[in-house]
């Protein structure tokens, strides 16, 4: 009985370690944002210039808000942007196991 309990705890510990080491990074988020939303941002240290692909051409948008919560095994990010017309674009995502999933 003790052996089964020890094996069970060991397996849970290994799964937890796997989840810790596969928590996505900021670079994973930037790649996902470009692939999923055709949105790229360049930070030159002073300004953040963002562009979004709309109708086959890149149009500038401005980033005005970001909320990040980094758990041990996951990461949630909420970005808000404004386009030229003043419309707000909000992107919410959760990252786990090197993947980001859009949430609403």
C-alpha cells in the first residue's frame, strides 16, 4: 500500500514538473499573436509600434493596455489595442504546455 501511494505521488510530481517546464514564454506569445491575429509589435525601448494585417496590408494600431498573470504552470495575458478608427481590440489568452489558446 505504501508503495502504491509513493508511486502515485511520484507520478503527480513528474506531471507537475512537466507542466512547469512547458509554461509558454513571451516569445511563444509573440509568435502566436502574429500567426493567429496577424499582429506584430516592435519595442525600440521608447515606443511600441504595432501593426495589424487588414485586407492584405499592415495598418498601424496602438497598444494601450496589458494584463499578465503568470501562474506556476500557466500564463494568462490580456492585451488591448486601438485601431485608427478608435475601435478597441481586446485579445485574451491562456498559455499552457507551450501553447496559447484564445479565451473570451
